C-alpha cells in the first residue's frame, strides 16, 4: 500500500470514530469514502500529511455538527443534481450589495427584481469585513468571519441566502485566497513579533530574495502599487504584496494556512453560500525564476480544498478567478489526473477580450483563431462568461495568435486601448486608461459596457442612428455571452445600460483607482421606468436582455456539458458558434460589423428548410442563406 492509502485508512478510522450515527454524519463518511483519496493525495503533493490531516478531520466533524438540516438537505439534493449550475436556466448577476441595495436587508427586498430578470445565480461582490479606508473594493479582507458592518451581519447573510434560495437563486461570495489586509489578525500577530504568524506571510529581512524574485515578476498595479514587496516597519522586513501594499500575500506553503482556509470555507458554507469565487487563485504559489502564477502546487491545493468541500458540503462549488491565457486556464477546471477535481467554474477572460476585439476591428479572425486554441474542459464544469465585470479589461492578445492572422500583438493591444478610450478615429467609446506599462506603453481599460459600446456618446449627441446601432452592438455582444454555454454573468447596471460614473472621484479611498468609474450606484428610478415603459434606451436594453434570457432558458442545447465550437474561416466580421448538443444542434450567427453581411446555408451545419431563431421566436425558410443586418444575432434551431 502507498503512503496515501495507509493514511486514507487511518484517517477514515479516526473520522468514523468521531462521527455519530445520524444520517448527515453517515453521509459525510460516505463522501469521505468517495473523495478522501483525492483530498489526501493532493495534500501529499504539498504538505507533510500529519501537519494538516488531524486539523481537517476536526474541522469536518465540528462543521458537520454545526450545519443546519436545511443545508444538509440541499447537499443531498445537489448530489442528485450535480449539474445544477451547468443548466441553460442558470443566469448570473453580479453586484455590490451597497451600490445595489444599500445593505443585505435592502437586498432582500430586491429579490423580486432579480427574479423578474430571470436571475438564478447571484454573486455579491466582496462583502466580508475589509480594512478601513482604501481596500481594493473589498479585496483586502480584515476578517473572514464577519460582514462589513454597514452591510449586515453573518446571521443576516444566512437569512439572505435562505431568501435567495426560496426564490431559486444561489449565492456566490468571494474568497480572497492570495492575500489578507495588513489589518487582519494574522498580520497583526506577525507584526507584534509572533514567529508562528510571521510564517503565514513571505517576509524577508532585506532585499536579496525579493530582488531575485523581481527579476521575473510582472506588476499588477504598476501605477499605484509598484513592485511586489513592501517594507513594513513593525515586521522590520519586506513582505510580499503582489497587489497593493496593504494586501499581504499569504504563505500557502505553510500547512497552517491551509487549515485556516479550510475552516473559513466550512464557515461560509454553513452560512448558506453556494459558490466561492477564488480570487487571484493563480498567484498563490511562488517559485523563484517564474512569474509566480499558475504553478502546479496551485492546482494541488485547489484539489485538496475542493475535495474537502465535496466531503463536507457537496452543494458548494468553486469558481476560479484566473485571468490567464488559453494555455493556462484549462488547468483551473482540471487537466490530466485533476480533470473535474479542481474548480467547477472558471472565468472565460479570452472570450471577453475577443468579443471586444472583434467589435473594435469589425473582424472575427482573431476571435476564431484564439477560440480554436482552447482544449476541451471537463463535461462536469462550466465557464463563467461575461462582457464586463468590476475590473479593468486587460488586452490579453497573444502575440503568436495575432501574428497568425496578420496582426502585430503589441500594435493590436495599443489599437484596442486607443479604440475603447475614443482615441482611435471614428470610435465612440468612452473608456479610460487604467495602468500604463512604462516600457511598452500598453494600457488596460476601464469603462462600463454602455460607455464602451458607444451608447453614452450617441445618447449625449442625441444621434438616433448612432444610438440604434450602439444598442444593437450591445445586445449582439450580450447574445454571444448568453449563447456560449456556461453561466452568463450580467454585471449590475448592464441590464439598463448604465454609463460611466465619475462620482468615485469624490471619495479619497477610491479616487486613484478608476475601475470605480464602471461601478455605479444602481439607478432604481431608471429600473422602474424601464420595466414599465418602452422606447427609452434603458427599457430597450432591459427588454433585450430579458428576451435573450428567456430564449436561453428554453434552450437545453445551451447546457454547459457540451462545448461551443467557434467556426473558423469566416473572418469578415461574422462569428458562427456551433453547439452540437444531443438536445438539438444550435447554430449561432453574429454580425459584429456595421454593414450587412451574408451567411450561406452551407455554413450552418445541418440546418435546412424551416428554421427558428430562438432569440426572436421567428421561424423562416432558410433557403440559400441569410442576409445579416449590422449587429444581428441568431440562435438557429431546426424548427
Ligand atoms: C482580482 O483581480 C480582483 O478581481 C480585483 O478586483 C482585485 O483588485 C485583485 O484580484 C486583488 O484581489 O488577480 O487573477 O486586471 O484581473 O487584478 C487575476 C487585473 C487577478 C485583474 C487582477 C485580478
């Protein structure tokens, strides 16, 4: 027997002894039999087993006792329906609790609005207690066991989770794994000289080691947080700070850190959270001579946490926030022996970038090529698909991909940054530059969907034609997001076309970070009007999004277990997405140009005769092909 099997047997014995005979305790033991090996083998990759397992077993037993019967029941249901999040009926919404509804109590009252929009998956942006003052939008957590005090309490969180579930909506929260606020208890203890807690972080007495690492480390926020290490007087040393100087990277090579996070996860699961968004997961393992992202140990750690969660709370899933290239992102959903054993969801950053790139260039060849580079993902996983989120857009165009379609990577990235900030001739985009790379001049872009797609500029000028075109562009892009398969994530305000909001400049804790320009306050007056009247920009967008949502919900062909294939060779501004699902072939056609285009029927898979456009409900004779109006979108099925 291998070391792992021996450990498994003895761990199982200890667990069985500690557990009683109740149904939930016996269920837990069954799940240990199913997932315990994955847990222990992954732990063995990274840690001495006796330094983590006893703690984990204790956490399992203790947290299982604390878990409510309602949650045990949810566990049983989801074990029987493990694809719940892959369903075509899953529609996501992402918002800040305060900007959306002031606090958790206010949010409870807005659940009918979310239901009306068709939402069944809600991601509440960072809500755990952050450090005071600047806190990177809540990504500098001071306490994982409390809610930001103006938003509510942990028991209110559990109550909100219950209310959401009653309405068929699951709850996602962020779990920031890579760093804590320098005001977190661990950091305070480290500063006070506690050696054990100093080892929760990467601390160096002088610049020797940091300088070695810096040789190969990129910078995430070069403008407001240059470098990856910060000197701290109390530590009397340099502490690793990938992001801001107040966000201290946690040392995951320390087994105690693993045990701490397992316990934090169990606590969140016991408050009714369904999904954890693993923030900045790519960064959690450091290796000299590398960019310290996507290291193999990241995936071992995730597998261990995932197996732990499957044993303890099988209704919970993980979403990897790994904003990395096509070649790296697959590992977050599991490749090789880890297929299906790490995160269940991962953001599709490349698709997002490629949609914007195709819009700017009115050419889809780069999108087609880049999408063809994606390998299959486990059929039990799904992409989180989005057009905008709370972050800037990094123009992640691969140099060799660009080269293969006749572009220069650097030039194209510069073009996109210029285009979406309105500097390129003819562009109506109103984005703003975020972080400039001194050497290359390359920039990322902030801005809301409505401002980037030209709605803001056209509305301001009162140019009806331009406005119509911009709204079509906007809805066409969202149809791509909703049609791709995986969870479409609607970013708050995008259902109404909210434009850039500069009010963040008044708040000193936000002013230097222009990502706040696309994190506006919800406009409930506008939302009310949009749901009641028609004809306004907001109502046209709201109804457009609702229509896309409804079309998606009646289309089992969009279940995430089957991948979308982006058809190659079009390149003329038309993208074709093929979904060869046993429930029925669906061919999606998008004209991302400002001119009419033609698609011939032999580009449309097996479709012939009478076809239905799921998006409009319209049925028509396919004939030789379809004339595509600017920004038209079709989800075609055999009628
Ligand atoms: C994430 O971001 C969050 O989404 C950001 O809002 C936070 O500032 C950051 O972590 C730190 O907590 O780490 O895996 O364009 O994509 O900052 C990628 C850069 C991240 C972002 C990057 C991202």
